[in-house]
């Protein structure tokens, strides 16, 4: 497989540094010409976007790898709306299809897409580079900004590649005008300040007939009958430390300007944008922990994996909650009690993931 630079954009906006056309081997940055990380309350965070305040270290990327496996199992594949995706990514003469993964995290989804669609140009964008600790999917990546670096995503039937850029999705994608046939963004709403505007910017980057897919987990948790949990004071019947942790995180993320309510609003927002048609959505309920009886081994596995994902997620909330003024001892107590609750299966709680998609006219 060879790079086709004719398929990729050359322009850039005045309010940002130029983002070079991503070849199959590029790793570059367009956030102030460099990427920076910072230590905050014992974890590593990005320093380009104060709205997104979850960790960006290897520990978090390992959690995102696990989350990727969970959602792939829950969806039965890498994406919803498979017919639309396969149609958008069909092989064609002269111009290779393009795939953009916004908020790529550890890069797992982008790399898997490169393996399954080796004829496509796959680009992942995030505030920090993918994980490079030698254990995850990006173990072969040698990070060097502004210097081309080879990154094979792994053999399938040919030699697929993925490339990665450091960028902030809030700056828009005008430099990628009509470049991609599929744009995917998952678990990114806490870092997006204006989600409707974000969806409009994705339309600019899509070719006609291209598909956008966005998905996020609700910060609202659900009871064993899949009804929303209500806020309950500590000590009252029905109180849950897990729910308290998610409630605190929801408020903290909202205070930072994140679009935390996007899961329920995305279909409406997509319909309001004239560039899109064929809007659809899909909701997936997953139990946090294997508390359900008489389920298949696959369903039990997904529930166990989600419990582990939530335990790691709760542990990673320390910088966010301390930055909102919570006392360290209060955060430690909430984390300890919520973790014990999940490990001991004292609560029967569902998480809900909502995916929405649309086709560019």
C-alpha cells in the first residue's frame, strides 16, 4: 500500500498552525506546534484543552483499550450502521476512502479500522499522542513531532497503516475539507465545548455520501429495570456511592464546559444541520458488573469488563474532582466506597451508551 498525497488537503486556517497533509506515516501536531503534558494530582493530563480533564497517561490509555473491547463486543463490531459504513468505504478508482477518528485515545479503534479496511487512509486525532509504553496497540510507534515515522497497524491481507495527529477538535476541521468518508468520535463529549458546532465542522470534513458516527456513555446511570437513577442523599434507601461518583463527575465536567448531555441530544442536533440526512441512533445498556442471572458467557464477560473499566474510570477522576474543590479525603472516600460497591456487587446498575449517525448529502 502506498501513500496517495493527492487525496489529502494542503490548506490550513489562519487561527492555527498548519496541519500538514497526513501521509500514511505521519505523526504531527497542530496545537501550538507541539504537544505538552502536565502532572495534576498524581496523573498526567493534556495541557491544550482545560475542558477535558480526564487523564492522558498510559494507565488511562490501557483503560481506553479495555473500553474499546467492551464496545466492540456490545455492538457486535467496530461501528453501528454497518451498511452505511461499508457503502461509504467501498473501494473506488483514483481516490482512496478516508477515515478520521476524533479523540482517538490509545488509537485502538483507528488501528482496528486500518486492519479491516486496508485500502483506506486512516487518521487518528487527539490532544496527546497514542500510548507508546511498548505494551499496547501502538507499541511500534516511535513518536517524534514533525519527523515522519513508520507505523504499521499490522498485517491482514495487505499492509494497512494508520497515522496520528495532535490537535484540538474544538478548533474545527477546515483544513480537512471534504477529505473523509467516515468520521468517528467516541467518548469525547466532556472535551467538546459546542457540540452542534462540532457536528457542523465534521460535515465540512466529510465527502458527499460520507458518514459521521458519534457515541458517548451517559453520565446518568440506570437501575436494574433500566430506569434513570434519582439522586439520593447518603444514608437514605437506594443510596449508591457509584451513582454519587458519577453525579459529582457530571457536575464537574459540566462546570468545565463539556457537552455532557450530548448523548440524548445528538439525533436532534444532526437533524438540524442541513448538510446531513439519514439520521439514526442506537442505544446499548450494559450492566456494570456480572449481577444479572441466566445470561450468556458473552454477556457476563462484557459486564465484568465494564466493571473493571468503571473501577479504572473512578480512579482517574481524582484530578477532575480535586480541581472542583473537593477535599482529598472526600474524593478518596467516595472512590473507596464506590469501588467496594462494584466489586461486591452491592448495586445493580446499568450504563447506557448512545450512538448517533448521519450521512452527508
